[in-house]
């Protein structure tokens, strides 16, 4: 009898241990929302993203002095809620958002085309291989789940374009898009020089060289292309194979798009460069003695490539706030069936993060 009791006790301990760890199956459903099912690994993917979002919100509010120290994020509040609570709520909200976008697209008979799917998969593969695997894989998220999560994020843009794009239900007038593009973006040739560990003497020589380049551009003794290649040591042997394809390209391959703050093309010197006249040439000294910019201001209206390429960006800038508010209302009222057992295995504090080398 004593032996039986000992065996029974051992069995009980094992059962309790299994209950604590959880006999969780692969592809276990954690959340059901709006006709879609999301696995526990997908939930963890959302949880990791929510945690990163919370940390970003907190970091933005820190002073420069606080940013130099190790931050105890779990002691902070986000939007009035404690860190863990906010992250858990946000993770479920992300899943409900994805379900909402997919549902709206399904009702409107909208599907991601093959090119978009390939882009999403390539995007996911690139970030997975460049280090994201170190965040997600140790926490039970496979590359396949991360790819699925990434792909789902594309439904938002798909439905937005359906509403606000050309011939959309709430199409934005072309003149409004034109105005947004040309009020928000400029183009310029930039030779960007950032100092690393140069001496004062070396910095002076660089400044002289850039001023010399500026004079060559002004008297038309050299093109920006020639100067750019010379400064960066680009030779004919370095030339890549520019195979012709049908993809639209700008007339000037050395022109950069610069945007105002929160435009997606933010540039530190946008305000200063936007005030320059078309064709004006200038050497700008960066703040904090960080380097120089050799700038040739261009006319963004002279190449229709930019208007066409920035069309949807401008539409988002015009209508994103309205769109997000409308989606938020749907998400708020959306009921989700959450398996506490499936998500209970995940704790925000136990999310594994890569160790700094």
C-alpha cells in the first residue's frame, strides 16, 4: 500500500506539473473573432508587437538623461494603465483589428494579389533573417506564423485603397491629392556626409571639397552624378546590371524625396531645403557638427513619377485619421472568443528577448 501511495503521489505531481506547463497542442486556437481563428503562436506574435509598441510609447516620453539609463518598463504606465495590462489589451486589440480588416475585405470581395503576397513574404523573410527570429522563435513563434501575421497586416491598406483610392467608395478628389503631394514633399540631389571620427583638420578639408563641388555645379563644369560617384569612389567596374523592365523610374536616379514631419519621408533638413529655389545649390552644415549636406534643389512637379508614386501616401496622410477612427469603432464593438487556457501560458514578463552582445 505504501508503494501504491508513493506511485499515486508521483502521478499526481506529474499531472500537476503538466497542468502548470500546459499540454498545449501545436496550432492551438487562442482567439476567435469575426469568423477568423488565431493560434496561440499568433497571439504571442501580437503580444511581442504590443510590448514593443508600449516600450516605444514610454521611451518617447523619457528625458535624454533617462534614456541613458536602463529603463524598467514594467514600473511605467501606458495611457494610464500598468505596463502588463496595456500590452495584454493591445495584443487582443491587434488581433481584432486584423480580423476586422480581413472581414471587411472579404465582404467587399477584395483579395490580396499574388504580387502583394510575394512582397509580404519577402518582407517577412528579410526581417526574420535579419534578426527578428531571435525575438520570435524563442517565444514559440515560427517563421510561418510570423509570415502569416505580416501578411494579415496588408489587409488594412487593401481596404483603405478600396475606400479612398481612385474610383473608391469615398474617393479623394485628385486635386486634393495633388495639393497634399506638392505641399508635403520635395525632391533634391543630396550628397550626405556624416562625420565619424574625423579630426578638425579632416572636417575642414571635407568642407572645402564640398564647397568646391558646389562651385563646379554652379558653373556647370560637373554634373551631380559625376560628383556623387567621385566622392563615393564609384567606378565603371562598380556599375550594376541595369536590366530594363516595365517598372516606372524617376528621370533623375540621384534625386531623393524629402518629406515634412510624420510624412513617412521625414528629413531633418526638410524645412531648410524646401525654402530653397529650384536649381539652387547649397552646402548645409549639420547640427552638432555632425557633417554636411551638398544640396541641389529640384522641381518635384517636373517629373510625374513622384506624383504617381506618392499618390497613396498622400491619400493616407489625408484620410488615415478618419479611417483609423472608423475601424476603432468596429473593433471596440467586436466580440472575441478568447481561450484563457491557450493564452494563459503567455506572460508579458516572461517574453524572451535577445541578449545584447
